[in-house]
C-alpha cells in the first residue's frame, strides 16, 4: 500500500487549515492510500541556529545538531510515497512553525542527502483572514520544494470565500493524488 504523509501547521485543531487537511486525507484514505498526519505545532521543533558560521553539520553530513523531533519527521517524509504540505497563511507566508521545520529540512536535504528529490507533492495554503497572501505562501513552499528537487503536482489556496466549494474539491484532490501516486503521472519542466 502506498503511503502519504500530511504535514500540517496551524495552532487550531478545528479551523480552516484542519478542515483542509481532513478533506484531502479522507480522499486519500478512501482511495486506498495509507495516511499519516503530522501536526507540526504539537512537536518540539526549534529553529536553525546557523551553526558553524552558516553551514554546519547539515552541509557536512546531512544531519542537524539540534536534537528534537526534526529527525523523526524527516525520516517519515523520506520514507513516504507522497507528501501533502498544508499551512495556515501567516503574513503571506507559511507559519513560523512550518518555516522552522522547512529551513532545517532544506539545509540537510538540498545540500547533502537528496532523499526528497523527485517526490511529488501537493501544496495547500489556508488563509482565514482577508485571503491575501495565499499565493505568496504557496510560492514560498514551492521555492523550498524546488531547492530540494521535489515537485508540486498542485498548489491549492483555501480562503473563507471559497471554502464551501474548495473543501469538497480537496476530498477529490486526495482521491486523484492517490491514483497518481499508484499509477504515475508526470510533467516535464
Ligand atoms: C500572525 C498571523 C498572520 C496572519 N496573516 C494572514 C494573511 O496574511 N492573510 C490572511 O488571509 N490571513 C492571515 N491570518 C489569518 C490566518 O490565515 C487564519 O487565522 C488561518 O486560517 C489559521 O487559522 P485556521 O487554523 O482556522 O485555519 C493571519 C493570522 C495570524 C495569527
């Protein structure tokens, strides 16, 4: 059975972001894919210390000197067949918590390990305010993914205005993603 990790970040467990990840996870599960949800806000994830004058052990051997939950999440997404990245939009960007994880991941993976290269992902940004900033958030996520050689199959913004029709679409997106992971689908860049 294929496995997808749904990485998500918002302090709210019953908000727009949680609903978005629920819908895509349900679609994946109903289509026969195993899902593991990882709620980044619940974990102990420190931010990068930029040790070693900028490049530390991340660059030398692909590991981070900080001993917290980072390594385990990294291992789980490395072993997964697909990754869904779901962030609340803060300041037109991913959450601080997401960024802390993402920064350390990028240092280890893009410069040394390349474990995540070629992974096909889905990106989701959830903005509960004006809705401004979802595209910038998705762009930031995709930029980081690109540094690591991953690819986005889709980039989806969820805002208060569209949630009544986008949340059901996320369920369908989960089913389609499950199928693409099993049967393959590619795009040439
Ligand atoms: C620090 C902060 C910055 C935010 N920035 C934005 C923003 O740029 N655009 C927007 O539409 N909403 C913004 N919001 C609202 C969040 O996107 C909203 O709270 C989000 O949906 C997270 O809540 P949820 O868990 O209910 O989804 C911000 C919220 C916070 C706390």
